[in-house]
C-alpha cells in the first residue's frame, strides 16, 4: 500500500462514517499489537484507483471524562506521526469549535500534508461552517458528506498527486515488501500504470517567431508546413508526442500549435487580432506556456501581451528566444534580453529564459528541461509548518505596516492550492495591506521556496 491516511478530528464529526466508506466491506483490521491501544483503527482503503492504509482515531467516542482533551491530543499526535497525510474533519453544521482549533494547531505544526474536510455539508445549513473552516489556515476545505457519499471526488483529487509522490518515494526508498492483506482483492494488477496524462504545452508567439519550425523540430519530422505558404486553412491544432529530454526519457506532451490559423489571415491587422485570440485559447488549454520570441525582434507588444495573459491565467511560463543561430554576439545579446525581460515583464520574475534554434535544433534540451521544471514548480506544495516558520522570519525581518497606528497582524498561512501555487494568509485588516508588502511576501516565497517560472497567488483573509 502506497501511503497512510489518518482521519483526525473531535468525536462525532463523522470520522468513522468516512472510515467505513473508504474501507467498505473489507474487514477493518484492528491493531492488537501490544503497546498500541485500540483507540486507533486501521484498514485497507480504496478510493477509485487509489489503495492506501487508513487510520481512524475512533476510540474517543466514549471518552467523556475531563481528560478528554489531553487524550485527544495525544491520540491525534500519534496518528499524525504514523501517517503520510492527515484528513482533518470537522462538523460544518457545528462550525469551528475550540477543540477544532486545537487540532488545527497540532496539524499545522506536525503534519506535512493536511487535507481539510468540512463534513455534514449536505444542504445549506453547513455553508457558514464551511467558510469558517477556511479560516483555520489549512487550505481550502472539502465540502463533504460522508453519510451521503459527497465530496469523495474532491478527496480523490487532493490525494492523487500526493499518492504519486509517495509511490515514487517508496520505489526509490525500499524494495517492494508490501503484503496484500486483502484476499478478495485479487482482480487488480499489482502495478497499475500511472495515468500518463500528457503535459499540456502551448507554443505561442508572434507570426514568424518560428512556432511551426520549432514544433516540427520537436516532432523530428516535417509534419507541419512551415514557411511562407499561404492559404492553408487549418485551425489551431494540438499534437500528442513523447518528447525525450536530455536523459533520453520520453515525456508524453500535448502541444498546442497556434501557427496554423494565422495563415488564413490576409490583412496585417486582422492577422494580429487572430493571433491574439488564438493565443488566448492556447493559453487556457495549457499547463505550461512557451512564449516564443524572435531574437531579432524580442519583446514586441504582442509578445508582452501574450506573456501577461499567461501570467494572469495562472500558467507556468517559459520564455524561449528563437533563431539564436543568427545572433553573433550571443553573450551581449543574452544580457540585453535578460535586462529587457526584467524591465518589461516584472510579473514573470524568475521565469526561465532559454535560447533555442528551431532551425538547427540547438537548445531544445534546455527548453525541455525548462518546461519540466516550470511544470513541477507550478504543481509544488509547500508544507504548512515550513510556511509558518518562514512567515515568522519574514515578519521579524520586515514587520508589516501599521496604518493609523494599528499594526496589521499576520497570523498564519497555508497553501490553499497548486497549479499555480496559491497561499492564504490569515490577517487583521487585509484591506489595509499595501501592495508593496504583499509583493515582499510573494517575492520571498519565490526565492526562499525556489519557485521560479510560475505565478504565485497570495490571498489575504480577514481574522481579527
Ligand atoms: P466520529 O465520532 O467522528 O467517528 O463520528 P461518526 O462517524 O460516528 O458520526 C457521528 C454522527 O454523525 C453519526 O450519527 C453519523 O451518522 C453522523 N454523520 C456522519 N457523517 C454525516 C454527514 O455527512 N451528514 C450528517 N448529517 N451526519 C453525518
Ligand atoms: P510561425 O509563424 O511562428 O509558425 O513561424 P515559422 O515556423 O513559419 O517560421 C517563420 C520563418 O522563420 C521561417 O522562414 C523559418 O524558416 C524561420 N525560422 C524559424 N526558426 C528559425 C531559427 O531557429 N533560425 C532561423 N535562422 N530561422 C528560423
């Protein structure tokens, strides 16, 4: 089994109900190893194609005495330490209670991966509670109804990338020593191939930047028509390929080519419009946007517009400067390019800038590496504990402003989403926060957690 999920939360929020759903009819294995109390139940869970171990801290249901809080704390801490991922459940109808706060505190400090579930969320009676849950600083809560089988899709969506990560780790850490405890479960092949969803890449840029030539070069064959031929009526197209990187390993990619469409255009003005509209579609489709520039005329208005669009749409961006074969003083040109890039596209600070020649094929490995890296960063999740340690340091180094003598307090933060990374900071008077301080934090995140080439979103949420 690839990883362990612990369900934690105070009594009666619905932990066992979820546990039973995940484990299904398969026997929950009660751990009777000496020294391990029966407070923790363990079972073999299944959620769509995911297989994992689930731990439930159910034994607390009968705890009624004064020591309840202490016991809950100890039990939760143990479960958290045993697990790779914690699902922290609260009762959305009851809202966030003091005990929930205590759990949140433990999880923020102790757990690398927390998934927040606001349970009993069927119907509108739970709306307020779901919103309140957001304020725990543990990311976006899943609206769940364990009883009515709702929210499990969202749970799957959050678990899946982690599952891949743990799978990889397990493969590199140790030989496969898993024992299949589930006798009935013999239908599944032991190695389900990981879904090879192709990485979605768009190549955008002005007409004649070299998009078709580049894609041809990647394909290694003249499948697209390049050059000045007019009148080819073809819409934007995408192609799926395995593009091998410097290590020779093919990576499935779907490349969206915007070159075809502009050939229909006859008038210069119309051509420009078409390219932008087409670029927009490509950007919306893509995970990674490669902005292809012509080295001879880089950072033209249209290039800037499309790069800005990619940033606003929250895509990972790679800047590729084409026709590098023609450049004579490459050193100086590169310096100029970097300078222009910083000045003209400050919103994309840190995005990789690579030089290529679609014609000769030089630099394509660099481009491959840059795309893969930008995609990885775009998907990156920073653990909550590390974020909060970082935030403390940032606040000490440069305290937030105090408009009208009242200092804005930043309490804690968490990463609420990926693709691109989005962070929530709980603070007092978010409306008074100057943009410069937000920029300070965003730039700090980018540098300290090494996240170049991706937009970073920072959301301020009010908590007084
Ligand atoms: P635990 O103590 O956290 O393990 O909670 P249980 O799973 O035993 O559930 C406590 C109570 O909440 C039970 O009466 C469940 O039927 C009920 N419950 C669990 N999930 C839901 C839900 O999604 N909606 C509603 N309305 N009730 C639920
Ligand atoms: P698109 O409109 O962006 O698809 O551009 P094309 O791929 O049609 O290329 C436009 C022109 O630039 C063609 O004449 C290509 O041969 C030329 N071109 C493309 N890439 C390079 C390159 O890396 N070096 C040089 N010297 N010319 C290139």
